[in-house]
């Protein structure tokens, strides 16, 4: 998939989330902390930090601290960043955190 289509897809998703206000549902405290680490890694554009976050996602999922659904969301953001779309990945990681504020 080309960069333009990936970016278009992200824009459409963000637009839909804004219109319908669905965003991310409530996540576990561990997933919230992982989203903070992921946000930091994406903001720094650090492949090294992304690798550490994915290790933590693996270990916390295996320990039952985060759900499969939460793991899938975090992995999708890591995949975005690894594909070079750091901005969209940063926005998505922040969105997880912002959607938890009023819960």
C-alpha cells in the first residue's frame, strides 16, 4: 500500500472517530501506560523504543495484564510507526490516552 493511501486511510479513520466520537473504549491501566510509552517512542521517532514497547506488549499480554484487543491496537500503532508514518502513530497513541480521560 502506498504512503498516500495509508495516510488517506488514517485521515478517514480519524475523521470518523471525530464525527461519531467513538474513539477507543476503556483500556486497562497497563495498556494506558503502554500507550504513554508508545506515544513517547513515536514522538521521538525511535525504533529502539518501539522495540522495547513491543516487548512489553508481548510480556503483558502473555501475563494477562492486557487484552488481545488492546494488544492489537498497540501493535497496529507500532506497525504504522515502523512503516514510517510516525505522525499518525503519534496521534493514535495519544488518542488512546485522551479517550481515557473522562472514564
